[in-house]
C-alpha cells in the first residue's frame, strides 16, 4: 500500500504525514461506516505524548464529525487501551495516534476494527484512494457528528488490568520506565492498585522527549535504576506501550523471547497452552526455539510484524505469541500486544513461583545475535538470486543446530538485512562478513 504499512500510516509530522491526511482519514471513515452501518458511526480516539498528536487528534475529529460520526476522545492513552475500549464498549472502530518507538518528530495513525484488531487492508486501500482524490464522498449540514471527552474509557481499562492477576504484589518493589509516553497515565496507577511498591522513571513527557534515553529502546536506564534501588523487577515500555521489556533483580535484560519462554512455560504447566504452541517470528533467537523444544512446546513461525502474529493467533486460537522486540499477545486477555498487561502477567508468575525474576528464565540460553543492514540497488533481485540462496543454505548447514543465517529484505528501504546467530560474537561477525562480501560480489560483478 502507498500510505499504510504493517503498523499504520507513519511518517514525519508536517512532512509526509500532515494534518490534511488525518482530516481525510477521518472524513472517509465517518462516511464509510455510516453508510455501511446505516446509522451514525461511533469512534474512540487515543494519542501518545508527542506534540504533534494534538494536531492529528483535532484533524481526525474534524474529519469524522464532518461526515456524521461521533468521536470519543480518550486523550493520552496506550494503543492496547484503545483496542480494549473499542471491543468492550462496542465502538464501531478506533484510532490511535502514535509512532510507537520512533522519535518525537515522527507520528502515525493506527486504525482498529470493532473487534480490537488492526483494520482490514481492504478498508485501508479505500482510504488511500480517498486521500489521492480517487473517491468522492458527500457532505451535508444535516450530517454532522460531535466530539465527547471519554476519560471513563481509560478508567475502565485501568480497572480491567487491575483484575487480571491472581496474586497481590504487596511487598514487591517494581520499577517502571514509561518512556515519557502513553504509559505514564496508566502504569503506575495499575501497579499501585495491585499493591506493589512502585518506582517510576520516564514519566515526565514534554511533547519532545518520548523514547529519549528511556523506555524499551534504551533499556540501560531501567537496568541501572533496578540495581540502584534493589528492585525485584523492572519493566520498560515504548511510546504507545504495546511493547514490554523486563529487567531482573540483577539488572539483566528479559526481552521478548525470554518473556515468551516464561509465559509459555507457565501456561503449559497450567494446561492452558493451546496445542502446546507458541507463535514467534523469524527473528526470535535460536536459543528460544531450543529451550521451548526442551519443554515440549512447538513453535509456529511468521514474518516480522505483530499483525502476522495476531493473524496466526486469530486463525488457530493459540494462547501466546510475540516478537523479540517485546510485542507479546496473551490471547486470553487482549487482541494486541500490551506492554502493561505483559508486565502484570510476569509479576503474577513471579509471585506464584515464590522465586526471583532471574530464575524464571533459567533454562533459556540466548545465542549471540548480530544484524547488518546492507544497502543494495535491487533487494528483490538479491532475494531471488539462486547463488546467494545457495550460499545461505550451505552456511546454515555448516552452522547446524549451533546457529543460523537469515536474509530478509526491508519492507520500506532498499536494504537486505543479514542476521547471524552463532556460538560467539566473533563467529557472528565472521559469518556476516562472509555473507556481505558474497552478496556484494554477486550484485556488483
């Protein structure tokens, strides 16, 4: 698609994502759902803490109401909270304004269907046609909607999260890094309600400091914070809080792969892991595959992107799936990755096991993994080149069960991503170098 990618319409604010885009998206959605439903549509809107999020909120609201839809404003909130409110309060669709882990000058528009999932591509394609003036829609003075503050929707989500765990966190010292993003309005409140002694950083957004030296993309801040304050665990979110990374009591990282290992193992113990299967992406560490196999747990592998994880879970009813980057879906509780929910579930397991956080990932050995982006003139040609594919196959045979080479093309840039896992970082560097040299010799011969 031209504008919408795997995670919505994203771009630099006032450049390739402008308020006119938000206006037209709102206009189309208000008209489309009004026509489809035969009545006035109702939409709930959330936003993160970027300065430009206000501009896009007003543009979307104006567009929606100009074609008859009612807009309910959650204001600063998380992406998973919008998904929850749409589903539980029976809205026709929802919109989240965020660029997730990107810097503040970027922003994005995610559209969520009535079931809390990402909107179907067929609707997004029609929106793109309207943005490009290939579709005309009617306007009238009689068909105008209204905007309503809807803080109670966010409060209902907070209440829901507080009811998820089976155990109190009383006596546990939990650190939270809210990335100066959406989580700052929700996370501390929830953990306080659960009884934790809650310590928070990254909770002073100013419109420009989202994800700056904090959150899941800059985990060192939380690692230092956990060690300095002798906390039992820490959890870092990204800008819209649909991702979560953990930090154990020693300050060591608990990434998305480790979280899936802990979560899937726990569910299997409870006989609650559907088909004894976890959904992962091709980027998950080989160490995770090996550790899950030891537990008798199977894996289904998808391409990178939480939309692919979500579809596999929807289609087959699996219990858990996620990405190394911290997008984790627990199907019993949510339709999308939810960082705060993930942190709550990890804490619930920690309390029930009566152990320390580092022990929960015992049995998981993560192999060194390195990634190199290689600029190429034609990424599709590289991925179809028989000699390059044969080279990759032979290298994987050489690595055997001790590592792997993965070649992927970027979805948005002229890049080939070379990922190698091996026994040591030195071996990773060696194999990446060999692969890069081989590809360059082929494409520049």
